[in-house]
C-alpha cells in the first residue's frame, strides 16, 4: 500500500483546520472522514452554521462526523479504520481509544513552537505576550493538551506591527508546507520525535471575554500588542462616554501627550489614545450599535465629542 492509499481521518473545525484538510485532499491523500465540532446556532434568527471544515468536507464528498463529546462518541471514528489521524484546531481532547488505534498514529498541527504556547489561542497570545517569533509544530498526539513529542517544526517571524489576522494567514502557509514535508516520514514511521522540555512550557489558552477588554494600566507596547493580537477578530474593546467600542486596528506614532492613560485625543485628522505619554493611532473602530468605521468617519459622527474622554 502506498502512502497516498492509506486511510486518513482529519479532525478540525475553523479556517486553519480547513486549510490543512485542503492540503491533504489537494495533494492526493486518502481522507476518508472529517471530524468537526457540532453545528452552531448564530445570530438573532439562530441560523444553523456549519464549521469551516464541515463545509469543505461536504464539498469534497468526505464523510463528516460531529460528536458532541468525542471522549464518549469515538466509535464512529474507529469504524472508518484510519491508518492515521491528523488533527488541527479541533477543539476537544482526543481520547486514548483513538490515540492508540491507527497504525501510523495520531499527529497534530499546532500553531506555535512547542513547548511554547500550548492551548487553543497560540497565535493571538504570540502577539499579545510580545513574542518576536512563533511557528508551526507537528507533534505526536498525547492525552495531555499539546504535550506530545515533536516531529517537526518551522519558525515564523512576527512583524513589529503585525496583527493576528495576517500572522494567522502566514502560519497557514507555513503549516501546509511543513505538513507536506512531514507526511511521508509519519506514514513510514521513519521520523525521530523529540520530547518536549516541560520546564519551557507556556500557555496560550482561549481568549476570555475579560482579556478582550483593553488594559490601559499596561505599558505602551503591552496595550499595542493586546489590540493587534485581537485584530481583526474578536477585537479588543473599551468603554468611551458610556458606550462599548471595539478598537479594530491601530498603529504606533511619534506623538506625545501629557494626559492620563486611556484618554482619547483628536490629533490632526486622526483619532488616538494616550498610553505612557505617547499616542496610539486608531485607524478603525466599531462603536456599540454601529458598523465598522474609519477614525475620520467616527470623528464626524459617533465620536465627534470624544476628545478628552477617558476609556474605562
């Protein structure tokens, strides 16, 4: 049996997972099933929404499984007789019954340089926590979260003003290439894995609602990193003049100001916020109940009286 004939089950949910699944399919691997999170009800009309992985799998005629709790509902996955399970951003811990079943094992594509940033939001935290580089790790799956032995890695530099969205997209490209470079050694059992150093572990857990609120007690760099680490989604937010405002994109400036941290200032044709006597320029934002808008549109409309207001 050639490596392209071996039966692969893919497990993933969001866009990152979809693109890893696409890589396997478009390069001729025999993906016999896709496991993804259950459908969600979204919006005021509670519309049923498929995951990105499910949408792509259905387009390609791949069988889709959506267990509510994979630790109890794993038998349908075993029934697909996988030679290899590949996971990427699935969203649930895989039970030992699955980890131990495939002859070629289970591997995970993770968007960090493990053991750094284990968890569900490694890309956001790489920026929020001030990392200068991150990357992709392909590892053996383990019962503990992102703790498996490392099969392969590649580094990706983080730009000084890069936001989550652009880093996410660049990491997808890096992950696709690393996976293709690694697959044959996984299917042939010819790779040499390296155990993670537990003393170097850090975590990038899923972003909480409280972590989305901008902390203006931090340094200029910390506030800047928090905002760009959550851009363009879900967006960091604050309260201005009693209204919730999402700060969607920002950039650094050389402007200075003696006002207190979190003070909104009108400067030239821009909108800014004071942090450590310096000004972060706000390019786009979304006031509560409004659409995403530029700083100029905000100054002419919802934010016309914000000069001097303090974020809270």
